[in-house]
C-alpha cells in the first residue's frame, strides 16, 4: 500500500483581512475608479458590463465582478484569487475585506505566496496582517479506485454529521457526501470532475508532474471545514490553520470513517450502529500519510507574482493577434487584409451593443410554424440579419441528474452571496436537493432526510 500515489493539500481557503484606518481612503479610491470608468463608457454611449471595468490598487489590476451584500467584488486577471471590499456605511459587524484563494493560484503560486502578495503588495498599508479564517477544504488526491464504496460504509462519531448521499451507477460510485455545514466529507472521482472543469489542463499537468498515471483511477478525499467547526479546535486565523491542518485532517478521518461492514450484522448497518466496525486499511493509510510540508513549500517570489499580473496593453494585443493569424495560416485559412478591416468595424460596432438579456431579446423574432426540409414544424428564431437559428434547450434543475445537481449546487453555493440573481439560483437548486433527500430537512432542531440513510 506504500506505493499508492497521493498528494496532500488545501484545496480551498477563505479568510478576512483585518484593516487599519487607511481602509476608508482605499475604499473611496475604489469607488472613484469604478465611477470614472463608468463615466467614460457612458460619455461615449458604449454599453458595458461589470467585467469591462478594471481598477488599480498599488499598480495591480483587478477586474470588477459586481456588488453583493455590501461588498464590491474583484478578481485578479490571472484568476489566482477573488477579493471583496466592504461598504463601511452599509455593514458594521463584518471585517472590511474578504478573500477567496482560487485553485489556479493555490496549485501554481502556493498559499503562502498568495497571502503574502495580497498583504504586502496589493493591500500594503491597509491591513494589519491578522487574517481570520472562514473556510478551508483539506484534501488528499489519491491514485485509488473508490468506486466500490456505498453510503452504508461510513461511520460517524456525531449524529449531526450523519447525513449521507451518494451519486453513481448501480456498480460504481462517482461522488459521495457525508455530513453538513460546518463540517462535511466529499469523496469523488476527480477525473470525472475534471472533464467539465476549466482547470483541466492545469490539473492534468499538476498530477503528471507528481507522478500520477492519468489512465488510472483518481479520487479526491476532501473535508470542508467552516469557521464554526474550526472554532471547536480554537483555530481562528489562517496561520493557526496552516500550523494545525495535519492534525485537523487526521481527526476528520477518525470522525468520518470508511469501514469494513463485513464484520458487523445487517441490523447494525440498518440501525447505524457501526462504531465497532474496523476502519478499512486504505482509510488508515491516507490518514497516517497526510502531511503538508512539501505543499506549503510551493512559493513564488512577490516580484515574480507582480510581473505575472500585468494589465492588457498594446504589446499583448500585438502578440495575440499575430498568434491568431499564425494559427489561421497554419490551418490553411484564407485571411485577407479586407477581412481584418471587416473584423475591425464589427468590434467597433459591438461597443455600441449590449449582451444583457433585455437587449438580446430584441435581436430576434420567433418562428413558431417553420417547416423544415422533412416537412415537419419546428420552433425556430430569425435574427435581424435574416439568419435562422434553433433556440438553446435550457434544462431546469429538476431535470438534472443527481451528479449534475450536486455539481451545480456546489457551484451556485460558492457564488450565492454575489448578487440577488445568484442567491435566487442557489435557492432553486437548494430546494431541489432537499426534495431529492441530499440535504436534511430541519424540524424543531432535529435533522431528517427524505431518503433512508
């Protein structure tokens, strides 16, 4: 079992930044930059969206994501992290700055480098260096096939962690959840998850560099721990988490165990009396092997990070357009100067258009009784330029598979605080998850589930 490949790490990290008296000046400057850029667009009668607005903080560009629940949200142009700045006139009890480190940054730059960069370069004289933690996902990527597991094969120490759901076929489990906020286990097929991930290429390279065989099974054992859970261990800051993460992961592996149910009775399984069952050797091996020394040593100098985060300029544009033309020539596409003139004016004209749903609706008319080549009626749309298209088939959440619903719920949960629309999408997915029994229904402080656990 010692030859099983594993990578131990921290897959997600959310925290606050404590600020000093300089924050108010920074926040006013952020507002001024946003309003200034909006004014430029409006003066030229150019439609714009949030992601068209960029600001600079200490010469570091940030892309505007929008405002949600009193915070102005941004991301860096490399997608290393997201950061929110609080409107001090609307929120009083919360810290002024929220940070979410993203996977691309964690696996390329390293957690310590990112935090150091945010504190010492981006925020500079605004923060004190005290970073209260709000969430951490401790994980282990393992070259091992967990598709044999079922929800009955888990034993939990605490009743409130006993909510279990699984996704997969009759013969193979793809994803399994145990627990609920503020502490839960996610065990899932990482290769399946990467098929639809925008981090696929990055993570494939990451696994190959760490000696993984991408033709073999690959699962992720991940514990999500939020502030309320971490407080039980007197862990309040990022520094305290990093110092105690190995101990936390091993405790979590004991609190939610993968067990051998062959040595207990069916009655024990049915009544959830499984505490005397033995832990499977692979679970013990993952627990005892977990360490973060190498993971936390992944660092990149602050100056190199700063050089990597640069604003879009004439030189970048020139390099990009040359690369596009090279690709066209290599693939024998006929691109003439007159074509480029046409693209130029298309781009210019697009600045006067909008991509909001309200304006998009004005660009077509429905053709309810269109007769196709087979003589059958179709519901199509005709655009302003005469092009006939087929409407996109939008699938509602109640038509999603269990696996896709779990993925969708995880996605909308991460963004539910960014806007009213995001919160509404989360509500719909959350209700569907309750309906299917993935999330317990709370009655008078007692949790129950629609599905038998």
